[in-house]
C-alpha cells in the first residue's frame, strides 16, 4: 500500500479528532463540537469558517476568576477542577480551556523543581508560575548533548533541574549495558543510596502525576462533553533554539554562546530537530488532536538580528514545523513578544505548504502580517494583555472589531489574546467572545 | 591603539578586546585611557542598538567584555581614579510579585555605562522599598520593570506609594518590560514607557537635561 500523503494524514487526523469517542451530554453539545472542529479545519485551510473562531491560552485567569488563589488551584485538584468547569461553562471559547497547562504543585514539590518558582514556592499565592533560568547545561557540555541527548538529559540535565533526581548523576549511560558480564557492574550504581532516592522519587512523582491527570482528564472531559468544546492542544514541542535558550542554557548564556561557540549551538539544534518532531507526533497521535503547540521565545524582535534569526533560529524551527506538517499535524505557533522584523523573513516560505500552520501573534503589526502572509498561513492574536487587564469592555470590543475589519474579511483569521491570559475582567473576556459571535460572522 | 580597542569592542571581538587591553596595560597606557576607550566603544554600541543594527545579544556581550576589561585594569588603578562624574541617579527594580530580571539587568547596564548612578533594588520589590530608596538617595528618576500582567497593579501601587510619600513631583517614573506598554504606563500613573534599554537611557537623559 502506498504511504499516505501529508494531505491524507491531515484529513485522517481531523476525522479522528471529529470522531473522538465522547459521550456528549446533549445533541446540541455534539453538534457544537462538530461545528467547532469544522470551523478549525476551515480556518487552518484559509477558508471562511462560519464565523471568526476564538482561541485563548489560559494562564491563571480561571483560578482568579473563580475566586481562588493560584496556590489553591495548583495544590487542590478539586478546586482546580471546579474552577475550570465553571470557566468553560461561563466562557464558551472555541476549544476547551484545559486545566492541563498550569500543572500540579505537589508534583513539582516531589521533584524539587529548580527551573521554576510557583505560588507557595518563591512567588506570591496569587501570582503565576515563573521561570528561573539557569545554566543547567554548562558551556562546555554541548558535545555531551550532541553525542547523546537522552543520556545528557537523564544524567546531567534532569538531576540538576529536579533536585530530587540528583542521584541519577551517579549512574552510567544506559548504553553501557550490552552483555551479561557488564550488566552486574552497571546495576551497582542503580542500587546506591543517591540513585535509590531518585527511583523512589520517580515512583512517587508518577503516582502523583496519575492522580493529577485523572482530575485533568475528568475536568476537561466534562467540559468537552457538556459544552461541545474540542480539546485543542494535542501536545507541545519547542523550537530547538528555545530548548537551548529557555531550558538548558538560559537567555544570557545562549546569547553569548552564539558569539563564542556558534558551531556547537548549530550542531546541538540540528540534533534536537528529530527529537522535537518525534515528540510532537507521539503526543498528537496519543491525544487524537491534530494541533501541536510551539511557544516561540528567544527569536523575537530585539533578541537577535535578522541575519542571526536566519542562521540560528528559523532553519531548525522550520524543520520542526515541516516535520509535523508531513505527519498531518498543524503546528500552533504562539509567537510571544514582537515579530515585526521576522514576518518578512518567514513570509510565504515556499517549503511550508499553504494553509497548514496556525500563528498567534502578540505585539506584531497585524496589517503587515495580513499583507505579507495573506493566503499563506492562518494567523490571529494581538489583543493586548494590557487592554484586557486594564481596559474597558467597550474598548476591547472596539479593538476586536477593528482587527476583524482590517485583517479577517478573507478568512484564515483567529481572534485571540496576544499573551497568556492571567489577568482579564470577565466583561473583557465576554467582549472578545461576543465579538466573534456577533461581528465575526462570515 | 586605543582606537583599536574601541573598534574591537564595537565589532564584538571579545578575544581581541581583552588581548588589546593587556597589550595597552603592558605598554604603560594609563588605565583611565582604557576606561575612556570603553566608554567611547559603548557609545558606538548604543548607537548601533538604536538604529537596529545591534540587539540584546550584542549588549550582553559588550557587558561581558567590559567586565573582563575592568578586571584587567583594576590592579593598575589608584583608588578613586575610576570615578567619573555621574549624570544623575536612577532607582530601578522589578516590581512586587515579578521575579524576572533579564530585561531589568540590561537596562541597569545601559544606564550605568551611559553615566548614571544606578541603584538596583533587584526583583520582587515592594513599593515601600522603592520609596525608601528614593528618600535615601534623592534620585530624580525611577524605573519600574515588569514582565507579567501582574506587574501592572504592582506598578500602579508603587506609583501610588511614591505619591503617598509626597515624592511624586520630585521624580520622573518610567515603566517597561514584557507585556508593558503605553496603556500600562497610563494605568500605573507613570510618566513614560520605554520599549528597550536604549529608550530608558534616552528618557533618563531627557529628564535630567
């Protein structure tokens, strides 16, 4: 049998998404679900859907809206669940607003996570979790990563970033275990006290994650089945430059590496490309949801020159995007900060098929996006966090209407806040959604 | 050779800049002349940043080069010799609830190399700590940094605390970082918003003129 084309794979993934085995509460919910799936399919393919769809990435807004602290939401799964059910009932965005993104406080406690601080662990009870970058990969460790990324993560990165897994640093590489006589000596390390503590931590973390996941599954499942809101984020992966810059080296260090050891940076990113693709494909397939979320960070305006963007950021990100598209997946690129310098570099890239990606922008000129990208890629976003947090519903509505008038009339547009939503009045959230239903009809 | 040092820094030649510094010192060049060259080089870097030729990585590498050169020069300096007349004082910090420091640190660095005396209060800074520092230093300029939307209210509270302390008409307040924009500036009751580190320098220079 001939292998499926990417178009056939896309169709198959969307068909699977539409036909998820959901016990809908009502016929209306089922119809709404199917209508929304069709709307997303149309908008990605740059058609005019029935109306402009609305998409938002929830930060801690669902907790604050429910009148609980972030700390309560991250540590008390019952409260988390109640907050998100209420949120999905009140705000009918065009996807389920999933509680899966905010994470479990107890789990991070068990792991003793160092890359972040969260309420109760370094930041205020009502704050959002915040990254605390560090050089979790040292400047002379690129070759270790390039040689064997999994080994580097297991024996260097994870023991540093999860203090409770520090014992893994005492293990040998798993690839040492090749023959009967070498098995015994290898396993000695696995039985020594530091490693034993790490295994026990993993066991505890796994049990906590399952407990948390059962709440996430039940909560999202309830909202999907009751309100007809499809799950939207099938999984996530990163631009290789961001894996280095956010996760492994930190912003300052990656910027200096770009001057001091550019070849190593490029080689490491090449190495990360197939891992990012495989991860995205695995997650989307397991979730039966065709969108893979890719937040973009360290390639934004100001973070490097266009020349460096073309050398260091875009080629490997593009390879990840194409790798996902070839498997029928839609990369959902969440473009944080400004991309005014970049949209021209990326515009109409002939290697990326027309109508196969979704880009949500923040501080980027949408008229320029429309001018340069129109008829090439589905885009949206740009409703400012400052407006949602401090402006009036009237202003929000006016902003959204202007945006629709300016760039949405040909289809292929998604109304969305530019940033993760932590602070927003209920009136402003309703104003965005209502604008889609009232003003955004095609 | 000072000219060469200026070029090395401005062209982001880290190894060359450090090697030249060592050569200059060995040849008996006055350490203050080397520091003057660094300041001239930073003017070039700042201009290139403003006109969109250089970006944050260049500012960070320039900072590293200056750190390296200062370490080389230090043993040659007599006490007080490195002191230059400062343009004015600036109190800066990331506002309460927010722990992001990268953007703030770049602003601190650019204000510093442009001749300001910078009092960096760090991250997650409560309003009263800003007020105390303003009272202590009599700084005429305050810079509030924030990355997250929670910083909007913290900025507003900080400006209000400054007003409550009777200092509002004695300071100019700038805001910047992450999701901050003109709207947030108005909301917080600050005087100006700056999109990047050089904007902070331009605002500060304008305010002390």
